[in-house]
């Protein structure tokens, strides 16, 4: 069912209050990756906890223990678990968001102070660190609850919240918490579906629902030889050089057209049928959108479907760099003693880090043997994550599609993201229910970048969308 | 003719004075590459100038102008030109050395304070920055002159000196000075041969004379695409990636066995005949010497002659690193926007930077075209230098061979160095005379490294050798 018209009107009428709420949140520099800001992340947890309690949510701050960072033992910021409604006849929906942010300082190139929300009346932009990632969406939920609380309206669903303060730093402690709370008697018992608002539209025009994420297998291959760096004048052509061998191996992983050359890795993935291709063809996204965001005419194909599938449903392999080689400016005639090439493979179902790992290792070892070098090889996987794809015809997605139609007057793009949001998989696997990614912001919001913004329209319409989704999913 | 026995005895008798002289020189941190030490280089020039005047040398401090370094305009340290003797019936010998040093600080891993000469009685090592490169050899000449001056003995030759303070920083200003002074009426007019003492024995046992140096052609190849670094999750397999293209090119330059794959580059070099191979076979240097100095069993061949020719008379190509890629520790999922591969080719006659340059550019451009990428390619040569080979049967070398026999009781190894000493070519080309490289230190002295040392025996025998060379060359 659609949301009550009074709710929608209330959002418009309270725009300034909601923006002030976002400004208050942005003002707390809750940078989880900066040890010196840890108290601000904890302060942010308390602030958000008070906001939730003030709109009638029963909350609990969950202590997640400590972590070692920069040589210190630091308390992890607590996760906030919240609940409203215990009606057995209603669906139970779990919403997730995070209240920590990426680092930011004016010296990075921001036009304004990153921890002061600046309202640009001309463009409608609300500029500040965390505005879009992810304080705006989290406060969207608070805004929704405020109307219900003030007007003594029951929610159409039982709501459960999980808000964390370590998302930008590997979600330390969250997997264990979700695992514990997913068990019978846990906080998440009875959850029927999950809604995560922490990603973006493909573009600046069309709302999106996201049903897939690529996984990752990140490798470091180290080639070593001499006991120390050597001078190329003295040793050039007398010894085996690790860089020569490493570059030879790195050159055999992927071709210029993006095809992965490791036998078996691409073969794991099914060919898209015509029905699936139609989804990509229908997306409001073009080659020129991609080239605009890359800043150059460098798309791998002129076929939009191919390029979108390259991002969303094909694996990819990128060479990131080399540790231990000469990386400065100028000319240095060194033969580096030990060099580590970094590359990663973005995975799609049914690929997993476990499935591709033996293929990667076998191939690299075989190719290295062919070099007949006396250098030594070591292969390490630095980290990995499984890909995720949800059923986008599930009632959870259908509710979001109807809600999008009601608020925006158009159907959402059905997208898969090229990157990963690990918590998605955590919820999907721990709870065994459908997970919906319901973004609030636009593709150009610049999360993790300078001048991060959330458009005022997205904040207000997004608040309405989150509320409407709860009615439609009920 | 051999040197007077009194001279040889004087060197032994004055060992402590000579070591004190070296200690005084080492105590001045004349680091030419560090703007904040420029006054120390100038102080060192004045100190050395006074030493030379005190032993009867007529000197002139030659102003070399200024240079831009780290955004400042700095005065270049003056070069010291010196002369003794104007006898038309004597040969005129020019000796060269440098009084600047490489940077050094205890925190680099030195066991002792680098600018305090430490005398290790157990090993006979004189440890300190510049002890071997090149203050020891320069003071060797001063020691020789001291005996002649104190005993009112005329030198057997007319001596000219050229001591500079910018050798470790590209010998700024020296080429022009040598060019000017080589002309009729210049300071170097009438020079019959040059002796440079600024390199090392092959090993720790056998003196050496050096008659060849490899040249260099250093390249930076830049591949670019996106306007900024991209996230591999969002862009992996949607755009051409500069790293993929750069690595493909770098992987086609040299094979693991050290063979240069750029067509035509190796073909320029003649095959060694049996006579030439005998020189390499006769050198007091083994595969295990090479592997010991590299710190690992990684020689390209088990054939000593092949390995020595690899260093001395074959060209080599080394891949040094990549600028602009991810080079830190850990895992970063970046698609770098612009990456520059650095590599250099060591050249041997008749190769020159000019001859190989079109071959390098054509090949890289051809291979890049084959990639069918939309990335952009730029090829730059950062710097270069011609190789040098002298006639090792010239009277200048014959004199040094006799002098070596007289002081060390063995014939010197006749070596070619794999690296370059650009000033050698400057003198050879400007003066058109034979240049001899007559090293004082051992192969393990660690010039440019931590714990640089000169063995006391090499300092004293080396002083005798320089003096004896003057008598033999006369
Ligand atoms: Zn986020
Ligand atoms: Zn984020
Ligand atoms: Zn030197
Ligand atoms: Zn040096």
C-alpha cells in the first residue's frame, strides 16, 4: 500500500529541520580510519542513539571490543541495534546503515570545510563529508520514524535497525555481531527481508535498485633474487632480475581488451542470454556517461550492453602497481631486489575466491617455470570476498519498485555494482533472506572523494522513498 | 722508471699523518646533492685548495655559476684546477678526482657516524663517507706531492689537477669548464694523458686498470587514459587500463635471460673473438664473487666469461620501476590513470644513445599499436651517455701496469666497468688523449652505500701506486 499522503507532506514541510539534522551529523567528524578521531565516532554513535530513542526506537549499544590501530589499542565504536514493533502479523524488516565516514580535510582539495554542511541554494546540493555516504540515508530512516512518532502512527512493519561505525574500516566486529544476533533469540530473529541504503544511482537522473555486487580476489605476487638492491651498471646482464620476471608474469594475466588470460577463470561464468541483456539495454546509462565519469573516451566497446556487462556481470582483472620497485620521479638505475606485483580479480557468480584461487596459483607458477629464472616466487592472496546476486523479482524488490514509481514517477534501473559492499553478503548469508540495496544518492555524489554532496531533492525524496517502501513491503 | 725508494718509505712512515688528513676531509659533509650542505661542499673546496697550495701546487678556484635545486638558486662549488711544472721536455699528466660525496646519515644503517673517520684496527678499515669515493684517492695525490715538496724533489712530469665538487650530482658545469680549458691557451693545454682514480678493483685481492665503460640510454614510457585514478570495482572491464598496456610493453623489452628484445639493438655489437675472451678468462673474478656481491646464487650463466662479458662488453636492459602506480604496502583497488615505466639500456661500442633511440621508439610504438588500446603513449629519453673504450696497450696503461707490478707484485686485472663515469668521456673527447682509470679501492668498499670504507693498505699502497705511476709514465 502507498504511504499516507500526510507523511509525504510532512517531509516537505520539515525540509529545513531534516537538513539541520544532517548538518548536526556531518559536524561530528566520525572518521573510523583515523585513530585520533575514534572518540568522534563514539560521540556520533551516542548522538544517533539519542535521535533514535527520541523517535520511539528501543535501542541497544553493542560493544564490539577493541582493535589495534597505529600501535594503539582502541575501543571499537558500538553498533546501534534498534527495534520498533513486535506484531506477529506484520513483516519484519531490517535496515542497515553506517555513521562513520571517510577521512576528509580542506587540504585534500575541498571547496568548503568538509565537516560543515554547506547548502548550495543554486544547485540544491548539501555538501559535506558523510552527507551521502552514509549519514543522509541513515537520517532518512530517522526522518520517517519522526512522523510516525509525532503522529502516534504505528509502522506498517516491525522494524529492526543495525547501524555501525566501522564500515569505512572493514566493518570490524560486525560479522560476529550479525552472526550472534541472527540466531534464535537474537535481535534479528524473525527478520523477513533486509534493506540497505548505502550505494548510488547509476546516473543523476534515474533511481536504482541494486541486486548484485562483484566479489574480489586480491593478489600480491612477490619475485625476489638479490640480497639487496643492485646497481644496473654493475649487475645488468650478470644476474636474473626480479623485475623482468615479475613484469613477464603480470603481462600474462589480462589483455588490453580486458580479457582475463588465466585459463578457467572466465569459463566459470555463464553467457548472458537475450533476456538478461535486455536489462542492461534498458538501463538509463550510456557509453558517454561512463566516459564522462572516467574523464576520457576510453570505453572498451561502443556497445552499451557489453560495457555495462563488463562492469556488472563479467569478472575483471586490474593491475594496481608494484611494491618495492623504483616509483619516484626522475631516473634511478636500480635493479630492485624484491618486487611485489598487486592485482585483483572482480568476481561474479559462480566464481568465488576459493574457486579461482587454484587456477590463479597454478597458472602463475606454470608461467614462472617457463621463464627458467633463478628468481624466487611467492603468491599471496591479500583479501577476498564472494560476489552476491539477489532475486530482483522477490517481493522485497517489487515493493521497492512500486515505492520508486510512487515517489519518482519512474521505474528504477535494476543494477549490479562492479564493486563490493561486504555487509550485504553478511546479512544475506547469516539471515538467509532477500537483501535489497535501495540507494538514496546520485552517481556523482562523490562518496570517498572531495566535495561529497547529497542533493536536497534526493534527501527529501529519498526520505519519502524509504517510508513508502515500508508501506509497500508490508 | 720506478719511484725513489725514499718516497715509498715516506708513505709508510707518515701513515698516521695521511690518515689524519683523510679524517679531516671526511669530517666535512660535502654532500653535493643536498642543498642544505652546499656550504660544506664549498668549505671542502677551500680546504682542499689549501692542502694543494701547502704542497706547492699553483691553483685556481674556477667559479661554475649557479644551479636551481629544490626551488632555490644555489652557487655551484668551484672546481679546483692545479698545476706544477712547465718543462717542455716532460710529459704532462692530468689527474682528476672529486671532493663531494653521496648523502649519508647514521639512520640509513651506518654502524658508526658517517662523517667521522673510524679506524678499525682489527680489519684495517678506514670507515667513513667519502673515504673511498673519492676523498682517499684525491688525498693520495696530495700525499705524493707532500714528499716532493718537503724534499724539494721535482716531479717527473708536469702535473695538472682537476678536482670537482659536483660529481655525485651530474658534474654540473664541468663539461663546459673542461671544454674551455682544453682549448689552446687553456689550463689543460699540452696534456698528454689523463689519469682518473675514482673506481674500484673487481675484487678484494687484485689491483685493476679500467679501459672501458658502458654508456646509458634511460627511458620513461608513459601510458595514460582516464582523467583521474579510477576504482577497479566501478571501472574494471569498462575502460582501457593504462597499467595493462604499460606492463604489456615493458614485458616485451627484455627476457629473463637478459636478452634485449628490441630488434637491432643487440645486432650492433660485435661478437667477442677468442683473444678478447682470454682477457675475461684471465680476470681474478669468479661466478661466486659475483653471487657473493649480489647476495644470492642468481648468476645468469655458469660460464665465467659469459657473465663477465654480460657486465663488461654486452649491452643490458633493466626495468627499474613504475611511477604513478600503487606502490605502497597493502591492498588498494585502484586503476591508475597515468603510469610511467622506467627502464634503461647499458650501451657498449659502437652503440650510442643516438643509434639505439630510433630502434627503441619504433619498436615500442609498433608493439603499442598491436594492443589496439585507446590509452595514450609517450616515450621520453631521460638521459644518456656514450660508452667508452680506451686502448689498454697505450703507454699510459703500460706505465700503470709497471707501477702496479712494482707496488703490488702482480699484474692488474684489465677491466671494463658495467656502469658509467661520464667525466671519462668528457676528458677523452675534449682532449683527444688516452684516459686511464686507476682505482685505489677494493670492490667491497661500498661507495654510495652504508659503512663506506677504504682499507688502510689500499690508501697507503694506493698513494705509492699513484706516485710510482707518475715516474713510470714519465
Ligand atoms: Zn557507505
Ligand atoms: Zn563509503
Ligand atoms: Zn666517485
Ligand atoms: Zn660516487
